[in-house]
């Protein structure tokens, strides 16, 4: 009798796990299928503040033009070669592969075309690279990159973009927003911990050949209802 009850309990538990996984997979599928994640947030299509007049555009990894790829690589090199040091040559190859993955989603930042001459080359001033994936069996928005050109740093744009990231996560019913940061990247650590008050969750280890790098994983504290994250208590101040 006891054995039968235990067996039935295991079956119910297994069924519950499978149902949760199915629900999570469906959330990820729907989120990834959305063509333009800015559509739901028209007020985030432009950033006009602190002397900046910028516009934002959506993109995806398998639809990048050669020009955009080159600008992404240039910005990554300018910002990340220092923190990675001698390991940048290896890491750059990894980032190039990640850059064009079909599941990669982007938000690009440019000067507002209305403020520039017609047909003028518009440089990439920043970008977000994110994906919808599972982390510890929870559907999350995983932020791979937040990169800004030095000319637009320190003017509130980073906070603005992170607010957009969390709104996109909320809109798509993700359980959390996740990202990794190198311990050696002191500017990024200060930005996420001091300015945005993100919470250190746990330590991860990344292996690149014989190199072991410790990266920090951050989760925004959020109340959850099933897979739905409640972000109503989030506030971003200048």
C-alpha cells in the first residue's frame, strides 16, 4: 500500500515537472518569435537627454548586415579588450560566434537620423544582446552584452537600456533577468551593484582551454507568480 502511494506520488511529481517544462518552453518560444521587442514600448524608441538625441532599433543575430557586424566587433574590442587582457584573442572568437546566433536578439542605439544629414553614415553607439533561455529550469532573459561607446557613457543611457531590458522580460513573462560580469571589470561591477542595485546570486566558472575564469551571476530580485515576474517595484533614477 505504502509502495503504491509512493509510486503514485512520484508519477504526479514527474507530471508536474514535465508540465512546468512545457510551459517554460512555450514562453521561450513565444518570446523568441517576437520580431520587434520595441513595439510594446514606443517611449523607449528614442533617448533625448543630457545632450543626446538617439534612436533605438531592434535586430537579430542571423539578420545582421556586414556593416553592423563590424561595428559590433569594434565596440566590443574597445570596451572588452582591457578587462580580458591576454585572453581577448580567444574571447573575441567566442563573441563573434555568439553575435550571429539565430537566437540572439538586439537593441541597437544610433544618433537620431532626423538630427543628421541625409545619407550620412550612422555609427553604432551602443547595443544590447539578449536571449530568452532556461536558467535553473526558470525561463529568463539572459543579457549577453550591454555595450556603449565612450561618447554616450555616463549620461543615463545605460540605466535607460536596463530598464527596457526588464520591461521586455516582464512583457514576455520571464522569471528573471540574468547576466554575467567579470570580477576584473570594475566599471561594470560598480554599475550593476551600486547604481542598479542588482543582487549577487552565485559564482559561475567558465572554462576556456586551460583557463578558469570566475564570473559573477546577477539576478534582479523579483516576486514571482508561477513564471510571471512582478517588476512593478522597480525604479530607475538618474
